[in-house]
C-alpha cells in the first residue's frame, strides 16, 4: 500500500512511538510486508531468523525490535513490538470504512456494466466497462476490476488475508491493506473467493477463467489466459504464470511458482514449484506419465508378490 503522501522517518516514529536511526527527513512512500516490498517501502521484522532477510530486502525503512547496524541507504525504527507497530500504521492509513449503501457512492462503474440486485459494491471500487456482476456478489473496498469481467453469484473479491501471528494469549490478526486487481475478460465462478493482498495486490490476469468454489489466497498473482477448475485452493503469495491449466480439486501451497503452460490434472497437490510446459498428476505432484507408470506398477504388485513367493517358497 502506498501512503496518501510521502512521510518522513520522524513522522512515522511519532505515530508508532519508536526510536529511529537515520535522517529524520528520510522519506517513506509505502508500507509492505516482506514478500512484496519495493524501494521506498517500510516493512517490519520481529524474529532474529528473519533479520537478515528484512535488512537486505528492497525495503528502505525497517521496524525492528533490536538495535542493529543500519544498512547504508536505509533507516530503522526501533520498538518492542514491530508487528503491532506495523498494524497501527495500516489501521491509521487504511481504516475500516463503513458502507452507507449497497453500491457505494464512491465506486466508479463503467459504461455498459450491469450489476444485478443484491450485489454489494464497496467503497472506492473501480469497475470497467461492459461487466456483468451477478446477484449476491461481494466486492470489497478498493478492488479494481477491468472491462468485460463476469462475476457469478456469491463470488467474494477482497476479503482479508488469512494471516495471523500466534501469541500466548491467542492469534493476532495481520490487518490487510492490499487490493484485488482483476484484469480484462476475466470470469470468476459462483462462490469463489479472491483474498486481497496483505499490503500488495492479489492479481488475476487478462482472460483467465475461474470455476466455482475456488480459493485464491492473498498476494497471489495469476497470469493471463489460465483455466482453474472448481474446488481448487491456491495459498498466499503463489505465482501462476500464463496459460496454466489447473483442473478440479487441486492444492497449491504458498510461495510457489507454477510455470507457464503447465497442466495440473484433477486431484493434484504440490508443495514445490513446478516447471512450465509439463503435465502433472498426484500428491505430491509429479509428471503425469511417471505417475501413471507408478500406478500401473502398484496395480500389478499383488501378482508380482505371489510370483516371488512361489520362487522363494513363501506363503503370500
């Protein structure tokens, strides 16, 4: 998320009651969690395991809970609870905004777009031309939708990221301030959910078609002209490249890349990135031809064991 205007290090330190290391006039242009940071962004780190990753990331301002050497060209904010400080900035600059109408007066809706009765269009939403939004669709605040997009009944765009920090007293919610971006010619099926980014954007690329009952996690980027079958679950920060086909009931873990023109057959699951241009099946996913050979061999295993037992004169 970009701030509405450029802030200084001193201004942010005052907002979160933190000490700072660096030029008081050091500029900060946005806030992002570690997966999405860009130059000018502020991020946070509160565990020694991730200090190095945060300090060497593209982020130029880091909220941290330990005095460390400030990297050249960056600034630090020191406080006891960086996670809480980060969330306080999110809530300050992107607070919850109550709806005052079923279709917000701040929404921008393009010529020729049809919104069926019962659909909810939140604050600061942008919808392009010639779209069709069916009944009972929910489009949360700040979502951006291109031209000729179809959203089927019950689809939800922009729900919060499923992201929590575990503490002794329970789970602390990571407040979401990102968006959902839907490019032109996309179709999203009934009861499908596309979560907003934690601080960046969840993106569905041009021409992609998504079936019913699909879950797309926060900060995921789906490329152009993909097909995604029903009951597929894609975890956060995944990247699905162009022309990928994912059939029904597939599972894709977080932080993975599915290469361009890959095909995942139904009931496939993966916890590793997959090379493009290949067909995959199984859980864990392997190339389909290899998996079929494995299945065939397994089918013949009982007869093979009987033959072995005859040779070895064993009971089987």
